[in-house]
């Protein structure tokens, strides 16, 4: 609520944002004004981080899908129907849910639409040790032609880390106390393992460097 001079009464914001949500920002600053400024910056940098993560997610899933289609070969139906029964029950549940979301949108099912409804976590789990011999060794590793040596564990570790970051951003959680420059570089590096050109493109579009340089000083 604004006062007569149209300045925001910061005290009125506290119960609306919640004291608990503001606590990490107040712990990093000296007063409420500083906490609100840091909260505003966290919102901006989270938006920029989400943009870069979105680039990673689209590029990653399409690179993996290309290899999954090679794995599926000339068999009838789409790869996600899993005729070889390689995917874990949890992945089948995610696929069923994705197909149902397509139907709920009133759209005809196509592989591309189903893929778009699968979560970032789905792709992360396809890179776990469970699929080392069934998917990674002969197919999925080819999605990362610029990773040397081609270590599944190295890819999965980075994606697991970034999946946690994505979840924090998606749920409007504080990320101001992370090494955001490293997080950003991890994303660009991972994309670069798929395509250096794609990594340069995402990096050039990223608002992260400018926002990191504009972080408010403690006040």
C-alpha cells in the first residue's frame, strides 16, 4: 500500500511476502529496504536464469530424442511407447501423464507434443547409471559429441545440479546466495557438450552477466 507521496510502505509488504520468505534476504542485509532490494534483484536474476535453463532444456531434450529415435529404429509407434521395456515404471508414469496432458489440451498426440510435456527431471533420469548399458553406451552419449571423455556420470551430475536449481527458480525460492556465475557457466558448458554454436547463441542472449554485475550492495 502506498502512502500519500506514492512511496511504498515497506512494512506493509512484509506480511504479504511473509516474514519467512523475506528472512534469507534480511539475513544478508542490514535493514528492510536492503532486503526488499535484494528480493527484487533475486526475482530479476531468477527470470534471467530461467531463460538460460529453458534454452538448455529444449536443446538437451531434442538432442536426447534424436538418439532415442535411433535407438527405437524402425519399430512401430513412438520411442516413448518403449517396446523393449527398458524404461523404469516411474518413467512410464511420466509418459502416460504427458500424453494425458496433450489430450487435455484438445490436441492430437504427436511425439513432439508429448516430448514438450515431459519434465526436465525425466531427461535427467534417463542419464542415470540405470541406463548406462541400455541407452548411454550405444546411443545417448552421441547427444554429447563435444564431451571428452564421454562420461555419463559427468553429464548426469551436472544435470542433477541444474535440475535442483531449476526447481528453486520455478518455486520462487532464494538463489542470491548461490554461486550464480558458476551456475550460469555450468549451463553454457553443458550446452557446449551438445553444440558449441548453441552454447554461444544462448550465452550471447543471456541477461545473466549484466544482472550479476548489477547486484545491489548490502545496505
